[in-house]
């Protein structure tokens, strides 16, 4: 079968990736083979390409950590579970932990205490191929009447902001404000989740006017163009007060500085983006009792909730589909900043 793989060697998309012929995997005991209906292209794949150039990584490795498809085959001796029959459409939960520690047993394998950042397209072959080998049926969530290519982005671009917002719902009371920095693949979903789950006013900041126009259409109350006056403008929309929740979907020095400038006392500043920026902290330079946390993906049960919200028509995904042989072009556009919305690779 064809697979879009990280081959390493350079951070350049054309040097570090290749469309290769690989053997179709054969599921062993406990494993499930999924025929891929869609695999989302994520900006963190670009980080993988850069890290691959910088240091050792097991390559070639098929990319794609945002996957959905249909159950093709089970390994020997599997337990029959309603909704998980051969041919059933499923989303693939992508954070693969040990399954045994306290966090894994809660469904939060994204915070496994024994295994870090493991999953398809991250540590083993991912979904940018015709088939994906999944190590356990517990990672599969039935899609019902959702189409795999449309549901694929929900497993990461949807699940990550959904988890971050859910954790902060207690502070998003009537009259509160949530600020979202970044209006792209994750940001446009974050806006809709905030509107679906909370009464908070939603303000979105981005450099791109076209991205701001999209989120305004999807329900954002105010949009602000990123720049030196952004913090004052955001505060102007809050009567000079701060925001109970700030989601920084970029994570660079300048976005973190903006986030710190608009968060309220007792507010939450959640860093979703993997930009790797630094947020200086001192007692006098930060609102009292505001907290800062990173976040990584979400739990399996939150993916189930998110898919239920999608089936209820609770939000729209702005995504376009591309064939496997255009995957390199998608990443070139992503690196060049010209890719609009989420890209889903359909083998
Ligand atoms: Zn991702
Ligand atoms: Zn674990």
C-alpha cells in the first residue's frame, strides 16, 4: 500500500517526507486494522519534520495522528462489542498510553504516567496510508452517521481545544469572557465549542483577516487583528477588565505576552500551541491567582462527547480533502502559511 512517510534528514518537506510503498499491516492478537477514510494534516507534523532533521527518530514512519476510517479486520481472539463490527466507521483516539496507570484507566491516555507522546504518526506508523494498525479496540470510537473524512480532524484539532475548554467551564459563567489567540484549524473549532458549551463572550485574535472573518461567521463576538494595540483593543471589548479564560493556540513569545496582558485575576491562561515561546513571570507582573497551564490532546471520553456534539450539529469543521499524492504539497502550503482551514488526506 502507499504511505506518506517521514524519512528524516532535513527540515525541508521534500527532503524529509516521501510517498513510499509499504507492506499492509496484519493485526495480531488484540490489534485492529482500520481502513483509513481520512487523516488530518496537523501543524505539529511540521515540528516532527524539524525534530527529525535535528535528532534521531525511527524513520521511515508514516505520518498522520488524526485518523478515522472503517474497521477492516480484528486480530485473533477479539471481544465482540456492539458498534465495533467489521465495516463500522470509527474515529481513532491517537494518544496511546500504557493502559494500566491511573490516568490511562480514567481514559486520559494523553497523560499516561509511563509512556510520553506515543501514538500513530508520532512514534509508530500513522494514518496517511490506506490502512492503520491500531494496538487495541479501546482506541476506536464509533462514528455513527458521521463520515470518517469529516470526523478525522475532530480526533486532534477538535479534541485538543474541547478538552482545554471543558477544563475551564467552571470559570466561564454568565458575563465572563474567553479570548482565543489563533483562528486556524483549532481556533475556529474552539470558538464554536465555547459558544456551544458556555455563556462566555468570545474574542478572537489573529494576524489573518480572512481567518477572523471565518470565526466571526462562526459566532465570535469580537475579532481583533494581532499587533501592538491588540491587548488594549481586547480589553476595550471587556470594559477594561480581563478574561476568565485565555486560550493561546500559537504559543509564541508574542502570543504568550498578549495572553498574560489580557487574563483576569483568578483567570486561566491555557497554552495549547506548541510554538515553544517563553512567558516571563514575577509576583508583581501577573494578575493575582491567575493560573497558567499547558494542555495536550484530550481523553477518550471527551472524544466520545465531541463526536456526540458533532452528530447533534453543534459545530462546523472548515476542512478540505486532498489525495495522498498531494500530501507533500499540503505541508508545503502549511509551512508557507497559505493553507486555508484544516487539510484532510484521503488515501
Ligand atoms: Zn496534531
Ligand atoms: Zn498509562
